[in-house]
C-alpha cells in the first residue's frame, strides 16, 4: 500500500517556496538597509568633522599669514626710520625704496602712518626726515638712561675730583643728559644738564665721533667749549640705539694717563648697566 495515501496528506510541490522565507528575507533586507543608513550617517558626520578641521586649519593658516605680513611691515617701518636717521640730508621715497628693496608704493604705505604719528616728516623738497614724535619718545627714555648712569658717574666724580657727565646725541648735537659734581672739592665746574654743543667740539662730542669708528680710547680737550675748561671723555659702546660718551670737566689741566682709565671704566660700567 502507498505510504503517502495511508497518511491522507497531499504531497508538497517541490517547486513551491518554503513558508515564512519571504518575510524573513524582507526583515533581513530592512535591517541591512538600516545598517547601511547608519553607516552613511556616520560617514556624513565624519565628513562634517573633517570639513570643520579643514576650515580651522585654513583659518589658522590665514591668521599666521596675516601675522607674518604685519611683522614684515613693522620691520620695514623700523628700517625706514633708521635709514632716515642715518641720512643727514634726508631721504627721497625713491632712495628709500632702493635701500629697502621694495617698490615706491610700498614705501608710501609705510610713510603715511609714520608721518601721522610724527615719527617722520617731509621737508619743502619732499625729502623724508625724522619727526618731532621721536624726540618725545627720546625724552621719555632719557630719565631711564640717566638713572642707570648715575652710580658710575658718582664714582667717577669722586675719584677724579671733577664734574662727571653723560652726553648723548640728540638731533645731531651732543646734549648733557646727566651731571654729577664731586662732593669734596672746593671749586669745580658747574655743568648744566641739557647743555648742547656740536659733536666736533669738546671731549664729549669727539669721543662720540671716535666711538662711531669703534675707537674706545679716551679723548681730551682744552678750552674748546669754555675757555679755561679741560675735559676727558670716552664713548659708551655696545648699547643698541645709543650714541653717548662719559667724561669729566675741570678748571685745571687733567692728567689723561690717570683720569683716562677712570673715565673708560665708568663708560664700560654704564654700558653694562644699560645693556
């Protein structure tokens, strides 16, 4: 007897799909789609973060570039001031452009704010010259210079028995910035702080001129600024931006071999104090 007929069941069609498989496959496909969607979202977030990182890097690079340009402009402006200071007859824009190796338009951009702040001025011929604003800054710095020089000047005045002074260059002249008189002498020269004289007259000025050539030897003078007055001075070297000398002035002739080393020692002490 046929076993299938005995059970009373209808034979299954081998070609028919198994029950439940279509819905399971759909669920799997849906899950896969969800995973893929989350992966796409994660990728989008990563791309967004990467974009923000790139933007931040670009902003940082731009800021660094602007800082570098500002630093270069400041450097050129300071170099221009030094060039004008070293040109007794002033400087034209063309000459400044040639020495700075930049264009005339760039020089005009430097000149305009410097004139606005009084650091530069144009004379009647259009040449660039130093402005009064620099003198204002110099006067603010002078008390600091004088304070740093006073201890050495006091020692020098007491040792030499003569009036000691620190002379600086201002507008092409020598100006007595600080003066110290000896405490134990009966007579000595009353030398007024602020006294001005040409650099090619007197020991103080000629010592500054010698310092420009690198010579540190003491310089002496007799009656060049005042009849009957004798002076010995030495340059102050090694202080950036400062041209100065230290000296003594007396009513009697000074022994350069004796006073010279004392003046030179004071100049070196002041250079160390101001450096």
